[in-house]
């Protein structure tokens, strides 16, 4: 089986619900995503942050979790860190053959959705999961390592599967997997399902029972 890693990309979060401190909100989202990834089977997990956000990674990671400091919060920067492309060495960090980058603001993401993002890599070099709803953006990006040279620069807040497919030599080089919601604004709160397990930290903040450091 290919060696795989799933990386939570803890990018800046531009909003917080009324009455919730932005730092508490961002920390809760990140912690729930990291906790989810830690429960996945047959993959390693890691976190990626810019140097300015190293404090957030240190606050939410499990013991032994690898933290990648990247110059910008993009999937491309994470893939470069995984392959050593930053210094031109191209040495595989950890010997990974496949990697997925997951947005850090999807606290109730099912593990099955992550698995579906990785599954197409057995036959295709890249897979993307769009954000649920009508707005642009990606939930996650997965690729074989090293990533193909045709992969465009991706902004998780604005990229669309069609943009990636247009850059590929053949349309079939890209797989589009099931979508899921991210919490990018107040309207997204209605997408949270209280019946789903997990997302305990986000749930506690929204119910008014959570506090930083709890």
C-alpha cells in the first residue's frame, strides 16, 4: 500500500460567530479537524501553518504530529514542503507517495469523505473535493507525490475543479470527489448536523459552554 499523509492546512479564518472570540473560534475549528484526522486509519497525519501561526499548531496537535511551516497557506506550498521542493532537493519527506491537504475549517468532516478524496490516486494523479454549496472553493486536494508539473497554483478559498481540469493534459487526470461544507461565514452554521459525532470544541463554543483552554 502506498504511504499516505493527510495534512490539515490551518489557514487564517476571517470571521467568528457573534459573542465568540476569534482566537477561540479558530482554535476550536483547528482542534476538531486535527482530532478527526488523528482517527483515520492507514494514513499519517500532519499540520501545516505559516510561521506566524505556529502557535496554533502547537495548541492543537497530538504528541508526535509533524508540523510543516509553509510560506503561504496553500496546497501547493504543502506539497512542496512534503517533497523538499523548497530547497531543490526533491527528497520525499517521510517517503510519502500520496498526500491530501484538508481545509482547517471543516470541523464536522466525516473521515469517509477524506478516504474518498484519496481513493482516486490509485489511477489518477490529482483529486479535488469542492466545497458544498454555490460558492467557489475547495475542501481538499489530493495528489501523488511529487505533484504533476501541470497542477496550477490553488487558493482553497477560490479555486474550482474546472480550473484544475483545464490545466490538466487530459480531463481524466483529475478526479472530483464528494463535497462537504466549510464554516466560512454565518450562513454555513446551518449546515452543521448536531447528530454527527465529533466537532466537540466547535459545538461547545456555539452552545456557549466552551472556553479557551477547556
